[in-house]
C-alpha cells in the first residue's frame, strides 16, 4: 500500500471520526461541511475531494458503524451464547445507534434502500446484515429455541424488517427509540420461538 493511499485512508478516517462526534453532539441539519473539516483538521478542499456532500459523509459514518456492529455480532455468534440474548442485543444496539444519530441513521437507511442495497446480498458477502441475521437464526435453530419449520433466510428477512423500523426511527410518539427497539425485539422473539409438537 502506497504512502499516498495510507494518507488518504487516514484523512477519511479523521473526517468520519469528526463527523460522527459532531452528529452525536448536535442535530444533523445544524452541522456544516466546513465544521466537519475543521474538527477533522483537514482543509475544506481535502474534505470535498473525498466527499461530495454531508449526506455522503453521513452514509459513510453509518456504514462504518454498521460494519463494526456486524464484526461484533459475528464474534458473538461464533461464541454461541443463547440466541435470544444475541437477538435482544442486536435490537438494543440498533436502538442505541438510532438514538445517538437518528437523522444520520435515517439518511443512510434511505440511501441504501434507494440504491438497491436492500436487494438479496451475495452469500459470500461477509458484511451483509441479512447474512449475519441468517447465521443468528441458524444458531437459534441449532439451540432449538428458534422455529425450524421456516427457512433461516425467511426468518432473517422478518428480523430485518423489524430492525428497519428502528433504523428509520418509526417510533410511536409515546415511547423512546430504545424502548421501541426492545418492544420490536420482543415481537421478533415471539415470532421466532420454536413451536412445540
């Protein structure tokens, strides 16, 4: 990897770190590109060389956070704890992420849906959220706590649909996002429970 390439990666990471901190401090619409550049310690021209808009930065921040969360989820699944606990942790994490950066989460989710990122991922894509959810369902099926009368792929799509509600902040007005995420996790657990014969 060339020094120029490493330098550009460091610059992008600095911009994403600065933007994430700002998005967590104040509403998205109150943050200017120049403020992100200043916080990152980069020139305005450098910022615009790497990102064409604040929305592009928001999507990149959200994608980086999603990858980090997926890495943690994969490690958790590999350790094979109770699948119900993992599912609740997934919803809790989504609720926390949405609370910290609700507008960024909404922007990134809508961008992914409009670009076709919601299409069926390649089974070889290690960064696919749907693939990780399928692995979680299979864990629950092996533990005989999740139903096995339906394919893991179908159950993972159901979970993804409920998680989408958290990501889009489709929260009832009388409940907080983390509480809504917990209620949705409960719905998912009820739907996933193994059926007795």
